[in-house]
């Protein structure tokens, strides 16, 4: 069992650098996937027909392909196809965002579709334009309903960021691997990495649980 | 850029074996994780703290850490610290099973809690033991409600099996990535890998949608 905490304590600055990378990759992926996902979700609900079909195809495809495969493909194959090189962090953020955005798009769609038709009719009858209707009537209610699911998606994104270590993103797992290779103490070092993720994810999960309890039922008709 | 897709066809049997391994891992994990999830859910709903607390800690731990790290941990720590020597396949299966059991237990817990209290009260009033009431009255109804969620978990599990490739289990992802470095046909191999996953996962995602639609109106 734990022989000493030295492998962790001696390499704390190095491991901390990994934690920072994990946080940066997670935060960037969350932000990008929310923007992309909102665009894709609204495009699927309200976009022109020529846009809707490819969006449905994209969303369903991402549900079928593992995020690991998307990350590896983006890092190794994409540069060959388009002749540009990316740093591992850029590739990871791009791949995770494109993958998670598909589930965000589904959450957006479910939220928008959960608003009763009568609301749109009432808005249109009052002389609102479609954009006004979306902005003033549908989205304020729908976004409230989407919040808990967004929380779940954020948890998934943070966990997915751990997979970026396979393309050598210098995150906490990658740095833990290096420390294990030097110290031969997998137990202490990997357990430390576990604790790091737990410390990040547990509070987020509690907030999400509260969201489900407090506003999950809001506006239900 | 010259592409040579024949390399994919050349290694079709290796890729097929990898795909078979992916399916095998998915099926075995789910077969083990459904009873595991029911057991954990029953423990979490038990009035005994001695059962409830360890189950809660287990579930929270596995839900709040990434699967890829759980796989690494099992692979490196079990042999060195606990002298448990498992094959890569068994290690991957173990990590996947514990992880999915935790998620399944939340699914079952929600399903069991959604059955109204009056139902088990009625069963008890008819003279059933509390175990009988659970098995005969509550569980069959709960299973129907959790089926759509289990289907969603199934698709997620199918995708997550790719993570055992980090400990050299020769599933589809590992096989394709090995072939990539052996043949240097990077774009072809990785695209083939993505397409095979897509071809296997797409129908599963569609079937899941169908199950959700069919079960939506029930009860």
C-alpha cells in the first residue's frame, strides 16, 4: 500500500502543471461545445431543410463513434487530409468539442421541443417575428429546462478531457504516467490523479444534482 | 497525397477480430453490470447504513472519476500492490463492469423509486415478505421503466470499450492503431476505424431512439 507520499510530493509542481492543462482543456471544450451545440441544435430545429439533414447526420454519427476515435483521428489523420498541423491541445479541444456538441444539440432540441406549440401560436398571434418568438418566448423557458442536462454534459466533457492524454496532451494523467515511469509507484501517483478528478467532478456533480431537484421540474406543463 | 485503401482490405480479418472483441467486451460488461447495478441499487435503498454507505461511496467514486483513469489504475496498481494478476482483457472487463454497474445502479434506483409507495404497501398488506414485494411487484415494473435508459447506457458502453485500448487489449481501436503504426497508412487506417465504429454504432443509436419512443407512452 502507500509506502510514502514522496513520489507525489516531490513531483507536485509537475503534477500541478498537468492539473492546469486538464482544467484548461476542460474549460475550453465546455465553452466551444456549448457554442457549437447551440448552433447545431437551433439549426436542426429552425434551419432550412438543406441544413437540417447534414446536422441530423452529424449528430447521430457522433453518438455512434467513440470520443477516443474522434480525438485520434483529428490529431493524426486530419492534418494529412488538410495539410496543417495542430498541437495536441488544439486537436483535443477541437475533437472533444465536436463530439460533445452533438449531445448539447440534442439537449437544445429536446428543450425547444418541450415548449408547447400554443406558446408559439400565441407569440405569432401577437405579431412577433420568428426571431422575436425564439428570443423572447421559447429560449428563456427552454434554457431553464436545459440547465440540468447541460450540467451532465459538462461532467462528461471533463471526463472526456482525460482521454486527451492518449495524444500526449500534457494533462494530469500524462504527467502521472511520467512520474510513475520514474518512481515505479503507480499506486500513490494514479490514486493522486483519481483524487484530483474526484475533487473537480464531485462538487460539479452535486451542483448538477441540485439543479435537477430545484429547476428540473420548472415550467413543466 | 496518395491514398492506398487496399491496406484496409488487406487487414480486414485483423480489423474484424478487433470489432468482435469490441462487441464481446460490450456484451460481457452489460451482462455483469446489470446484476451489479441492481445489487448496488438495492444496497443504496436499504434501511441499513452498513449497506447504504459503502454502495453510495462506490457509486460516487466511479461516477466522479474518468473511466480511462480507472482502466490505468486497475492495470498498473492491481498487480503491483495487491498481487492480482489479470490479463489485459480481464482488467479492461473489470474496470468497465465496475464503472457501468455504478451508472446502472443510479438508473435502477431511479426506476425503483419511481414505483409508487402504495404498490409495495399493497403487496405487504397481501402478506408478501418485503423481498417478495420487491421481486414480484416493484422490480418487473421498474425494469420496464429503466429499459430506455439502459439502452442509452449500452451505446455509451459500446463507445467506452475503446478506452481499454490504452492497456493494449486488442479491440477495434487498438488493432487499428497498431496497424496504423505498422503500415504507415495513417489516414486510411484511422478513417477505416472510425467508419467501422460508425457502422456498428449508428444502428444501435437508432434502435435506442426507437426503444425510447416505444416506451415513452407506457404507464
